[in-house]
C-alpha cells in the first residue's frame, strides 16, 4: 500500500490497482463519486465526518490513480471492485454514499451484495439511460464524447456551471474546476458507456437496506422525479439541500453531513428500541 499526499493506492487480489482516500476512526462509510468527479471532491465531507467515522472515498477504475482494466466494464464490475476494495481494507460491511453515477454503483452493489451494505445514502441519483431510445442514447453519448475532446480548460468551463448552483462561491467554483480538470478521458469514457447501457430502476425495488435520498434544490443534471420515484418504491425520506446544485455534497458539506448523521442516528434508534444515545460517540 502506497500513500501520495491524501491519496493512497492499494492492489486488489485480482491485480487491479485502486486509489482512495481514508480518514478518521469509527464505523465505515464508503463514498462513491459521480462521472465528472473523483475522490478529491469528497474532501469537504470527509473533513466533517472523520471525527466520528472511518471515511473512505474511492477513485473508480480509470479515475484518480486507479487503473482501468483492459476488458470493458459493466455496472456489476464497478460494484464488485468496490466490494473488493472494502474487503481489502479490512471491512465486511459499510454505509454506502453514492452520488449520481456513484448512486448507480451503490444500488447495484446493494442489490448484489446486500450483506455488505448497512445503509444507503443516494444523492442526485441517475439510474442510467439503458431504457431510453437507442437513437437518443447514441446522440447523447456522442455529444458527451465530443465534449471530452475539448481541452481540459474548455471542458471544465462548460461542465462546472451545470454541476453547481448559481449560489456557489468563487472559491467553490475554483475548487470544482480544479477537480473536473483532472479527469482521465479513458476512465470517463468507460463510465459513460456504462451510464448509457444500464438502467438501475429494475434493482431499486429489491433493496432492503435503510435508504436516504439527498438532492440539491438547484440540480439541473438529474431530475428530482428520480428522488420521488425512489420514495414510492422504498418509502425513503428525501432531504433537499438549499442553495445547492448537482454537487450538493460539495457545495454544502455541512448540511449534507447533517442529513446523513440524522438519518444514521434514526436508524440506530429504530434498531435499538428507541434508545436515543448517539451510537457513534465515544
């Protein structure tokens, strides 16, 4: 295991190198980033939660310092690799927090390996576009691929305004631009292919884990109807983060973490006879 600044690398049993960030001590929470992001985008959340939890933020295959396998990936591969990372780090289960594309991975993971998922927190969820018209899918995929052919600076300038709300501070915008500018084209293209071939709606009704849905009120990337649909299927609570866009956890980390902790404490209370003591304290 090697460490480079805040990012660490680990070799999985199958020989795949993954990079990740890990902070704190306590019950494990694994953070799964979206398609235009990587583990660094979770740093604000990690800073808030790491006093009470072990927080792990992965870099999906082809992101950050994570290698991309030679064979094409499918959504089940992302879920399997995530589970292998968790096991390699010494944890048998964790709370999964998935944002956008990462929520797709979390849903598939919870469906395939339910015993390894203690709870789900799904933010600004996309289910994938596998059920859409093939011509529409090809057009959208071509447009996304064309964007990635721009210079990192031009791509960043086009992409970041859609990820943040109009209320984002200049400091937040600058940090988001720095994160997006470091995307790797091969990892993005692999995830993009998966995004347009899968539809995780079929797996949502099978989930049995406690689930919270969090959404940025000004999200223009994923429709709020997705949150409502999950609630109809699972009875999940929905928390709207004010003055936040698609990257709600990034713009408003304190509010995002507050929603997470309230949810997790409520779940503990239900499982322990309404004992209101904080399960994650000393």
